[in-house]
């Protein structure tokens, strides 16, 4: 099986399953520290942070959530928030007026119908304002340990590049990818694929020459294939000059969030000086 002919002439479902599971395994070995990159301490905080993450970065959300949760630590406090005050705090995340309305509405519903508790049910979560299947699966997988596939922009892009699906519909992508990989792997698969999409398999110029799963990727060659040039495209802890950060992740794979937060604080302090 070569890089350029991995799916040539069609591929059986069994072959696609084997390839998907191999990609998942290799990504797991390369990103043993893959984790949710939103900071949270409980299901409610993760729910709110995920709603805020729409159309912005996790880094930006993490910058404002400490102040947000200091002011509104739970659903009851957020349900009583004055919209202008809430909007001021979350403004850096963009679309802040719509997000503020959704947060107050979902918090109010949590208080009125669920006694202030976040439900571990996709069907109930998606009835909350601003919550779709992506957000629901993030919360279930990471706050409750219930396996779920999170189809965000990165996951959908890579699922199509890997030819696990041809669909742009997140629900279809979730179902079709779920048929390829064991259910117990769904949450970690989501983290690994999103990590890879953010760091290597970029939207406009993927770093094909630095990709650890290039051998099993039907889309190999759509980006930079020269290893030296591709390495310069890598981001976050894989980027040139970030060797110490990657080493820290690999040395303490059980504490990735703490390492990431410390790194971000250092960057913020450096930019402010």
C-alpha cells in the first residue's frame, strides 16, 4: 500500500475499518497527551466553554472563562445574569450577544427543569440553547466518560481527507466514522484527530511531509511533501523551537492540561512585557 494509491480502485468497508483503526492507533502513539483543550472543572463549565468556543479558538475561550466562572460559578448564578454584564465578559469570543442569550437561556432551563444539573444525555443536552450534537458529545465524553465523536471543523475535514466519509453533514460524519472505530475509542479518536488537524493537517496547507499517518492517507500530496519544508508548517508543541514543550507533554501524559495552561500563561506574560 503506497501513499498515493491507498484507496485507489475503491475500498471495502473492512479495509476502511482496518485503515481507520491503524490511523487512530498511530495518532494515539504520536499524541499520547491528546486532551480537551478547553479548561473546565465540572460539566457545567465544559458546557459553557464549548458553547463559547463556536467561531473562536479554545485559547481565547480559556482566557475569559476564569473571570466568567468567578462571576457566575453555576447555572443559578448565570440564569440571573444581566445580559450587558455577561456580554462584556464574553465579548472577546465573538458573536457575544447571541452567545450571552444562549447561556442565560440554557442556564435557566438547567435550573427550571434539571435542578441545576447538566444531564448526561445527548437527547436532553441538544434541547438546550446553543447546544448541538458536537457540544453534547464534548460534554458527554470529557465530563461524564460516555464515548462520543465530536465533529468540529477539524474532525470533519480530516475525516473526509482520510476518506472515512464523503459527507459534510456532522450527523452523517459522526455515524459513518462511528462504524469504523470501536465505541470505546470515540472520545480519544476525536481528540487525536482534532490535535492532528490543528498541528499538522491544516486546512489550506497541510504538512504532508511531516505527517505520521501519511502512509494510510488517500489525500497525501495535497500539501507540502518535502519533509524540511513541511516541518516549518507545524504548529503548537510540534512547531520548531517548541521541543521542550513537546518533551514536557511526553514526560507527563497524565497532566497535559496543566502543562498547556502553564505554557499559555508564559506566552501571555511574554506578550504583555
